[in-house]
C-alpha cells in the first residue's frame, strides 16, 4: 500500500508478533534474561505477565527462536480447556497420540516420553500462552505435571505467559502449592515516552530500503499519550499515520497529521477506550460464582440495549451504570445503521435486476426489427413465375425426330420437384392437331 511511497521493504507496524521487529527496551531485555535464566537453571515455574498488547507473544517467539536443538517445546495457545483437554493438547503438540486412552494411560505415556527425552539429553519445555484463562482445576493439573521429576531435576519445564490478572489467580489460597514452585516471575511494564520514540523509529529503520523515515518527537509524544506506551496500540496508530500520509501524499509526518489520525481512530472506535495496563479482571474467572455474576451482568447489558424509551426503567439493584447505557445505545445505533444499509442494498439490487430485465426486452425487440421479414412459401412460386421470361407465340415447329425424343423439363427455380402438366381433353388435342401445334398426338387418343 504505502511501502513504495515511503521506501519501505514491508509494513513496519504489522500486528503479527514478528521477532525481527522486537525492540530491545529495558523491560523486554530483562524479561528475556529472566526467561533464559529459568530455562538454563531448570527452575520450577516461570511466569511472565504483561498488559494486553505489551509484546508478550513477540517476546516468547524471540525466546523460542534462540533455543538450541536439544530443547523439545510443547506450546499450548488455546487455554479455554478443562484439565484433561489441557493434557491432551500438550501431548498432541509433542507428537503423542492420546486418542482412546484413559487419563492414567495418558499420564503414563507422557511420563515415558519425558524420561526418554531426558535420556537423550533433551529438555522438554511446556509453554502455555494466555494462561490467565486457565481455571483453578487446570492450574492444579499443571502443578501435578510438574511432579514428573527425577532425583536430580525436573523432567518438565513450564512457562506461563499471561495478563496481569494471572497473578491474582496465583495469589489465591487454593494455589498455594503452585505459587511456592514459581522461581522466576517478571511483569512487562508499558514503554515510557523515550522508549516509545525509539520503538517507532527502530521499526521504521528495519523496514526501510533507503534513507529511513522517522517520526519527530512531537509526533511520538502524541502517540505515547494516546497509547499509554502499549506496543500494540502504538502499532495501530503508527500504521494508520502512514496510511493517512500516503493518501494525502505527505512525505513527512507532522503534528497536524497525527492529530487527524488519532481523532479519526477515536471517532470510528478503532482504538476503543484507553487501555489500563494494570487491568485485574480475568477473562475467565477462576471462581464459578464470579463467572456467573459476569454472565448476569452481560445479560443485563444486552437487555438494556434492546430496551426502548417506553420500557420501564429497571430497579436500582439491577440498573446498569451510565457508561453501560451509553455503550448499549451506541451498539443499538450501529446495529440500526447496519440494518438500514442492508435494506438499501437490497432495494438497489432489485432496481438493478429490473433494469437488466427491461434492457434485455428492448434488445430482443431491436433484433426482431432488424431482421428482414420471411415471405410465405406459397408466394415464392408467383414471384418466380413473374420473373421468368415470357414464352414466344406461336411456338416453332418441332421435327418428328425431336417430337419422338423424350421431353426433358428444366427445373423451375420456384419448385423443388417437377410437377407434370395436366393432360388436355380430346377436342383440344384434335384442334391442336389440325392447327399443327407441337403437342404430340398419341394414337390411342384419336
């Protein structure tokens, strides 16, 4: 899109976690150091947390890329699993087949695999991303897997990557035994203003194929103010800035352009509300009672969105907040706008279909007028006879030799087959004989 205009090899602010674009900020370098220490020292559990979009997955990809061939990695990305499904997912990623096996049989197969890997001098690493979604039974299952060990060391190294609310789960009394086995823990903080500026220009320099484009400090300050230093939001704003600049053919990025970009992103809801790096609400709460309460709250918001002005207001005990009502009203307005657009599109499609039908009818009528009319088959002989030359009278005398020869009739242009002449009556033949007409007189007719 804008790569050629800004002389870039590729989009520098793509949202995919690319280790090539990892900016070595202070917090990211420290997190990598903690990860490497936990793996090399064969520690118990390693926990890395960070806000949404803080670069945890990119950091994890960088760490996995740096591992040697003596490390076997099982990576679990979808954590909305019960304890058995979590074990099955880890086995499948390691190349083991858990199909049709009971849980004790799966644990036996898993343990034998770990022993074989350790005998071969390889370390088995279990990485669980989005660990904040794990329930308490699933976390307890992970703790039980860590019991697979020898007299000297652990057979399985476990890394938990998650959002800040993972720490709240690990602080629960039910997980005291798991918490005591955590030997390495680190939290990724957002970038500050200086790191945000370096982060943006670092990515631009990596993607450039000529003199690198750079964002001035006043632009990066504005991006930091709106993003809060969260790398993913920085990427969204910076990428949109390049798109806007390309559309307006601006070779340099200035303060007026970044203000226009942020205003548009806020108006369209792309950025959403301001991010809270220390959000503590779990996506899937560990306590079932809390999950039920959250589900009830969502149902209340949906009911508020469907409510019209004539509907009585809910009691104070279940009344949503002003912010909830505002969000519900915005959602209802957007749904109404989408429905109106769909209705307009359907109406337009019907109009186009009717226009196509009318044009097709007119085309057929026009072709019918251009084609010459076909004359009836019966009228053709008359036209052919009229065009034929008139016979001369009286006819020339026919010699006896010619009269005796069988007569050959020329094909008429108006008839496909020869039609024989009707034989004359007796008196007409007698008259013609006296007058010397060329018609032959048969002996049996006299």
